[in-house]
């Protein structure tokens, strides 16, 4: 399956990672952001996500966001908050529910755009895979981890490579 | 207003810039930014020169060239011995073409003019006969002048060189008539050139004293030599106290000085004095000669004074306004430039390498302090294969965004940040 969407949602933890020197997650995060800028790929932000990005002190991330904004590559989303209902209905622990609620806005943003998330939060992905059991629409969302698969993500977005099936929010 | 240049240095093929209230020329070094403006500056210094040598003045206050061969485009695949500069808007188009003549320099070859009076456009060249020249003029007025001067002799019109332009001039008995009725097709181009305020990139070393330079709305040559006299006039004349105060405020905003003052040394020389530090009380002992402070003040003062001195609709061309300025001051310049545009209707053209300055302009647009349509962004690049200059134009939207833009612009900062962080990461992982 290839990615044909216009925009992806990039979590604020990618902004954080890009500004520090944690090997290899930081370089991979920076490389992904640079790829998005280089190939002029749009990114979608809901208000909460944009606030999170702005709170990060990473100069690299701030500069990147400025460049993307100046090039009209930032899509401002106003997604309806539907994911919380899925989280509430899901058969998961309270601790997992807390993890999921923290990132509900990211999944809402993905559902309101082209269903592609780039986030280093593996724990959150695992939880949302379980939440997807009770939600058909979540199963179509791709959650990619830049710190691990940065190069592959770049190849999918720039060269049209296939998306690994395992990146979908599905509980295996 | 559009200006087009063709056949000049790396601008072999015609390239056009749309001049707005604020026109920004940006790009890598040697991409052709200065070359684009040089034809207009050559015309300026030729018209302002006391002596008419017949050719374009190559070595002057605004442009310093030594040989016409330096102007002729050497872009491979293009064989041009002419260069031209065009000025146009919705009402008219004027194009002056200059021909390279070995050992004689660059001479005006022809002028093209199109306007409401000449809807199909006309070309005036040396080869135009008297009959053809006369036909270009309004027939009723030609008849009127012929009648009026019939007692004095024969009236006819000829194409003549007028400095670096061609014009149709009236002759009486084969001699130039002191009373003129004719046609100057390049007039608007000449006016633009002579009214242009030029603040060059090399603004001279700060001097202990400056020659008094009298000026009004026109500033022949490069602008920096008028700065001391203008500031002195503003300081001493109560009519100009607002401008003097604005200048002091702007110097303070940029963090360069809290005040400026001048002193008459004698009838022909002035001293420019700057406050020693930010908290000065403006006591005479708090001022030092401008030559004794950092370059930031002496190089920025011409920029600020030019923007304040310019009249409504006058063009101010500033090369590298950000020179010798701390990044914070570079950012502060954006507001000062924008205020000249919005509050005093000055037309500003800046050639800049400062992405901070451009970002400052974008912020002002996003904050609705500057209309997006008032800004024209132009990015110059040079073709890697043949050296031809290319110009990409971008306009800003209401958020100050310019959309698709050549990748070089301000990516350098991001790339450098990345290189540093990657290097640190690699060093840390090697230590582990």
C-alpha cells in the first residue's frame, strides 16, 4: 500500500527528539523533518499539537516549523474530538487509557487528514492498536516511528515506497 | 512598475523584476542581484556627471567598472553586444538599448517607447530621417511651430543623442533651437534614475569630519556623503525636528546609540557625534566622534537617513542594509523599512542576505502592519551550466508566507543546526 495523502501529522516528541543528541532517534527525527521540507510535503496540525510544538525549546524544530509555515506547507486542522469515545469504549487498563487520552488529539488530527502519524511514542501506538479493536476507522491509521524507521518513512513519502502493513493501528 | 534587463553581464536573456512598494532582491553571492540594478545606476551616474563623454559613464559614484567589455554578457550560447533596460507599467513601456563599440564604450543605440500617445510603439534610432522623426510628433503642433518660426527660417526635427538617451529635437536652419519642442521618449527612465537614492553596500569608512554636501530631493552619486549634512539640517532646523527625533529613536531601537548630534567645524566641514552608551544624558561629554564607535553606526546611519529623507513615491535602493548589524538589529530594521513604506509612501528596494530581515517583514505582514501586496520577493540564482541569472518572484499571502521558494533560502540555518546536532550526537555515541 502506498501513501497518497497530502499531509501527515508529526507528533511533538519528534520536535523534542530533533533538538537533542539522543542517538539514533534524534538524527532520524531531524532527517525526517528535513525530508518533509525538501520534498515540500505538507504537515497537519490541530491547535493542541501546534501548541505542543511551540512549547518545545528546540531551535531546530522551531526553525523547521517556521520554514514550513513560510512555504505554506502547514495545514491547520480542526478535527472533531471523536477518538476519546473510542478510548472510553475500549477494553484497556486505566493506565493505558491515560496514555491514549494524552495523544487522542494526534489521532483525531490524523483521522481529519490523511491518516498518517509520525510519532516516536511506541507505548502510545501499542495502546491505540488495542483501541482499534473496537473502532473500524482507527485500523486505517498509519503510525510510523521516526526514531526507528526514519529512512523508511522518508522513502515512503518521497519515493512512493510501500507502507509496511505492521504500521497500521491493528492489534495483532 | 517593472524593470527588465537583457544582455548585461550574467543577465543575458531578458529578466524582469516587478517593483512593489517594498522590493526585496535576495540570493546567493554572484547570482546577479547587483548586476540587475547596475544599468539603472549607470544611467544615473551618466546623467549626473558634469561632463558628457558621449558614452555611458562606467566608473562613477554608483558603479565602478573599468571597461565596457565587463558589461557585455559572456553567458555561453548567447551572443550579445547590446544590453537594454526597460521600464514599464500599465500605461507605458520604455526600453533603452546600448551598443558596445570597441574603444568607444557603451553608446545609446535606440530607444523604444509605447504609451497612450504611441499605442503601437515607436523606436527612435540614429538612422531615423528628419521626415520620419517629424511624423512621430503630433502634426497640429508640428504645423504650429513651423508657422511660428517660418519668418526665422526652416524648422525641422532630428534624432539626437541627449547624454545616454536619444531624443527628437527641434532645429532651426540646421542648428539646434534654444526653444525646444520635441520628444524625449526616455524621460521617465531618466527621472527614475536621477531621483533614485542609492545607498551602496560599501558605505565608506567613518570619518572624523564630513564635507558639507547640499542637497534637496535629489542626491547625485551615492547617498552616504549627504548624511552628515542632512542630520545637521534636521538637528538645527525646527521644521525637521520630527525627523531628527525619529532618527534618534530608530538608532535606539536598533541598539546602536541613544542619540546623535552634529557639530559645525567650519563652513565646509561637519562632525558627526554619537552617544557613548545607551544611558547617556546627552551632555556634550557623552558624545564621541562617529569614527570612534563601531562600524554598525556609520554603516547603518545612511540607511536610516535615506529612508527618512526620501519623499513620497521616491525610490530608495539599499544594498545590504544589514551590514555590520547584530541579528537583533537586523530584525529591528524590518520595522523601520516597513514604516518608510507604510507611513511615508517611500518605495524601497533592498538587496539582502539577511533571512532575519526577511522574516521580520513576514511577521509584519502576518500582524497586518504591512500589506502583503506591497511586498515583492525576488530570489536570484545562477544557472550552473551557463551562468545565466534567473529570478523567481514570490508574493506574500496574508500570513506572510511566500509558498514555493527556491530551496536555498534560509535552509542554510536549518542545515547548519542539523550539522551541529548530528556532530554532537556522533561524538557522544563514539564516546560510549
